[in-house]
C-alpha cells in the first residue's frame, strides 16, 4: 500500500468516526425532540441534523480534511450547501420515504425486533430511527464526496500532487 492509499484510508476512517459522532448527536436530538419536547417526526429530524451541522463543519475542517489553511469563511458556504443537499434534503427525503413505507408495516417489524432482542421498543421509535439510519447512509456517501470535491478541495489538490 502506497502513502497516498494510507492517507486516503485514514481520512475515510476519520470521516466515519466524525460521522458516527454526528449520527449520535443527530439521533440523540431527534429522540429528545420527539419524545421529550413532543415535536413531530419531521421537525425532530430537522432539529437533529441541523445541530449536527455545526459539529460536523468544525471536525471535518480540522480533523478529517485538515483544511485549516483556507479561510473558514470561504469553506462554510460550500460546506453548508453540500450538507443541506445531503444531510438536510437527501437524508430527510429518504427518511420521509421510509417512514411512509413503514406506515402500516411497522408493527410487524417492531414485534420481530422486540421478540428477537427482548426489548420493548415502540413502533414510532423503530420508524424514526430505522428511517434516519437508512437516510444517513445515503447522506454519508454524498457528504464525503461533496466535501472532498467541492469544500476542502485545495487540501485535496496538495494531497494529490504528492502522488
């Protein structure tokens, strides 16, 4: 494995770590908003993903892509556009599609999960979290490539010149 491949794999691993933290923030706020604050599923999802955006920018800029040489002001708009299109739009469209698809079928899935795990989860818990997880997978791929190609690209140009 050459140096570029090692750096690329390390960056992807860092992105997955940051993405996992983002998902925990998003899921935590989603559930807090829905179960504690009593917001509806879509509003709760928007709250979770919006708050995770700030955390995501800071860590992707400094930890994943190490792109601190460029101005954060120049990076924030493209980052926000990629994130909005991925996390807020794509994730929530996929979320809405799967919440809709699970409607009327979630009871069987909830029963299956509860009987196989011994847990006592509500159908709404399964609906919102499964739908969010599926949407997050789509957004993960979208966001990584968007950040790499459009947001933190000057760092990638320097990285690619080392090949």
